[in-house]
C-alpha cells in the first residue's frame, strides 16, 4: 500500500492499463480525494468536478452526513442477505416510498439492475394483470436510449459500440423515435401486446436531449388510454438533478421542489439509482404501487446485496441531504444561471452551437463532427484549467456538477469554460 501511495498519475494509469480490462476510456487524470464540488489528483492539483460521476454525486463528494451514516452502519451490520430481515431496510423503504409517493420499493444495487428489475415487473404484470399471452409482451423503447449495458438492455440499444458482437439479442422490444408522440400513438394502437413504455425524461447519454414541453405528460396519457405501464428511468435525471425531485415532476406548481406530491407525470414504475447513493455505495430501487408491485412473489427476483443495511442507511441519508439542503431549488436556480451565461457567449462563438438542459444537467454542442476529436481536446484543455468534464457522442460535452455548488463557484466555472472555448475558436 505504501508503494501505491507514492505512485504518480502516469504510474497509476500504466498499472490500470496493464492489469485492468479496457472497457472505459477515461480522461487521463488520477483522482485521490474529493470534497463537495472539488476533486484532487494524486499530485495535489484541485479541480471542479463537472460530471458528478454521471449524476451519482449530486450531494457532493464525501458528504459528511452520508459518509457518517455509511460508516456507522458498517460498524454495526453490513449484510444479512434477504434470507433474514434487518432493522434498517424497512425504515428506508418507508422513507423512500413516502418521499416519492408509491406503495412499494424493490431494492437493488446498480442502475442497470434496476432497469432489468422494472422490465421483469412490467412483463409479469402484463401476463397476470393485463392478460397478454405468455411470452408475447412487448415493451416500447426510444431510439438513442441509454439504460445500461446488460445483455437485455443492449438488445434495444442502437449504439453500435455497446451492441456489436454481443448477440444474440433479447426479443420483446419495439423502438420508436424519442419525443415523437405520433410514433408512440401508432405503436400503441397497432400492437395489442404492449406491456410498457420505457423512457428517460431527458436523454442524458445521448447528449442531454430535453423533450418537448408536453411530451412526457401526453405520453403518459396515451399509455393510460391503452393500459400500458409508463416506466420512467430516472437513474440519471432523478434526485433533484433537473431542478425538481424528479424530472417527471415537470413544471409543477409545488412551492417545495423536493416533493413529488403533484407531478406532471406520475410514472407507473419509477427507476432510481446513482444519487440515491450519494456516490457513497451502490444503491438503486424500483418503485410502484401495490397493483403492479404485487405481482412479484418470493423467488421471482432478488439480489444478495439488494436491500443490505449499509445501502438502506445510505439511501435515507442521501435523500435527507437533498431535502435538508434544498438542493433541488439550488439546481433549478443555478441551471437557469448557467444556461443564461452560456447563451451570452454562444452568439459570439464559432466553436459552440448551443447549450441545452434542465437544472444542473446540461450540455454544449461543439461545432464539429461526431468523428472529430474537438470535444475531447476541449475537455483536455478544461482539465488543464481546473475543470473536469467528458464528451458524449463525439461532439457534445455534458456538464453536471454536484448540486451543492454555490453561485460564485458556478460563475467561476463558467469563466473557465468560456475562456477555454475561446482558445478553440476557428
């Protein structure tokens, strides 16, 4: 261990390259410490984190309340499996279901696991409640979706990198264009065996695509009309990231942006992960009401670690921090400021075409092709200037800082971003 502590960034990268599978292409920075909105590399250089582990660290790095809950529980009881009850899980399930307004919660670990769980629940409901013939259920998904990289999920992805040479693929999915109500209406009217519609309220990995104002609301209405379950994947958009507790809350009239009492869209099945953990420990969940979740019986689904005491304690603490620190409101306010400041810069720029997003989930579109290295080069320059971000789809840079960021810090980051971009003007 002493040897590892003296290693340089170059040494650590070489070590991973030699001994680790090459399933990621990280920015060449080796981080060793995090606090709030900041991270430090092994040489001690300080950076703003503008990715938040893909929105898992909404509450900021190493939040003391979350780390404290995790540490306290880890010293008492870590794992029982679900063969026995533990004294933390029920408290977490009660707190989470009351927070999001559902009857039941099924705990899992990762976001992809939660998506797989939702798909299983939807199919079982379709056979036992809707009366679809067994093995005939279809689930509608959207083009350019990102729900994970398990075998089932890549079966309905159109990302060639995630799909190629991983077949044969799983059947049972119908793909339509995102943000296209007519396409959804047509597929629902022309197929009697539709069980559910799985959708991201904002397509994050695809480049932070925010749908039309009433898309989700009208899509939910179409699903209700055809007795189809509306499944919201809020793994990345949930837990205050978009300026509401959930992205599906939409432009609700609630004074408290941390409630989910009267959302514009009430999902039939809600998928959560990432920030449900505060970035401290793998926590994900699927929520639904009794009429849907009731189809799951002992032996149908599970996980040795799903619902473990540490995860339950962390989940409660993570949600409490969001509420107690008013982070949804902060994300809303700072998101408005961020886009306003970038929109002052963009008309003068030849390198950036647009900024889009909601709350503190945003992206800029670089004026170059997806095949170009420009976005990557900009992120490398941002790194040198003390801010960490990553491209997605070649020519898009996603910006998603921790929600604990202050106005002064955000404006400092805007200055870093715009000054860096100016160096790339054509």
